[in-house]
């Protein structure tokens, strides 16, 4: 299957992340899966007239298009013309090209939260009127209508993340190539469930601190960052702490709170990313599926039961109190 990759309004970070695919590398993986780029603006040699001829051939039906990947939000301004972002050399806006090519593709994939929901590109006053392919924030219907479906009956597949994990992209593309991704494999925001059925909280190395509600008070401390430092890994979808970045890392493992970058409208939480909004001392955002009364009861009990080792290490930048060694009883 072939892939046409367009880069729209964004930072290009999802392509940079994709290049970190390893074991196998991106090129080896694509070769083994029978995937190839028709064109990628950062990775392909073709440019200028050659690319224009390719786009014209796709539009004319002379070149089959299996997968259209779009990275970055689509700038619809000014006044719906899309002319804030012209595809160089074509005389046409990226908005126009996406509206023309999407119905011709066998599958359409939005790569990164800008392409899926608007993301950082649409933050603030959004002067460029940027939006995702099929979602504007959490609302369905944007550049493409909410009713859009590809030739296989799928909506735009939203591989959200800022940036995306490279494996989320490669696994999605391989599933499409194998014909193994159906409507039942996407969640309510059209994210592939192989990563969206997990929470960032799963396998977080700070889980012992979370269980005892032993909280860090400043960045770089070892404790749980939910209570004071804005971490919402208990609400954010993603297998970031299971499928590690570069084989060894994640945001929370690096000591920074999860900001739920796979979700629509994560870019404007209404408070600082490292702040936890509270009401009467209780975090406003509670863990997924956790009733408020239960959380309060469990938090109170957990804090009372916190071992000294966990409490002291939570507000330290390294292990201060090591685990005690159980002595074996001898007959």
C-alpha cells in the first residue's frame, strides 16, 4: 500500500518522532509490511514539478492512493479560503488539497493532535481558524464532515499525541495494510484502541506513591504528581508507560506530569500544566471511573497508612529511605 503524507500547520514534531521508530527502523518496517511513501515532504527526494505531477495524477484517478496521512492542523482562514497555508508551487491551499484528496484515498489518517483535533495550532484566539481533519476540538465535523467515511467505512483515523509515539503510527499503518483495523477497533474519538484502551497511569513508576497519596510538592521530586503538580495520567489514554519512548522513557518517568496530550482540547486546560485545580482541597479532576466519595475515603485511609519510606521519598529527588530488608526466620 502507498502513502501520501502532507504536512500542514504544525511543528513537524510527529515526523521527528516517527523517525525514532526502532527494532526495526522505519524504513525496514515499511519494507517488511509492503508500505511505501508516494511522497513525504521531509523524507522524499521528489520536489517541485515532480510532486505537482503526482498530486495531479492522484486527483485525476491515474495514481491510486491507499493512505492519505496528514500531519498538522488545517488552517481554514481567512474567511474559509485556507489561503493562510498554500501548498507551495500549486497555487492551491492545503485546505483545498485535503478536501479534494481525502475522498479519493482508501484510508485517511490524522497524525498528531493538531491534525486530529486542532491541538496547539488552534490554541488561544486561533487567528488562522485551524482545526483537525474531522474534529474541531471535541466536536465532530471540521475540515471533513462528521459523516465522512473512507472506502472501507472508517472515519478519519485519529492517531493523537503531541507528538505521537512512533509505534502508534507504524502499528496503525500496518493494521491498515493487513486489513485488520475496523470500526470496532476505534474509540469514541476515532483513536486506535490498541493504545487508547490504556491509561498513562498504567505502569507508571510513581504508582506506589499514588496508592498511598504520597505527593511530590515540587518538580523533580519522586512522589505522585496528581495532587499538586497537575498530572492527569489517571484520566489520559495512552500506553506511554507500557510502550516506552525510545525504549526507556515517558513524561512521568522523566519527572513531568502527564498533560493528556492525546485528548481533544488538552492545549487549553484553563490552568498551568503543572497546577492541580482543587475545590475544598480536593483535586477537581479525579481518576477515570472513580466516584468522588470513594476517592476521598481511599485518600484519607491511604495517607494514614503511608510508610515512612514512601512519605519521605515522595518529597525527595532520590531515594532517601531504602526498603527494609526482611530477615529470614531460622528454625
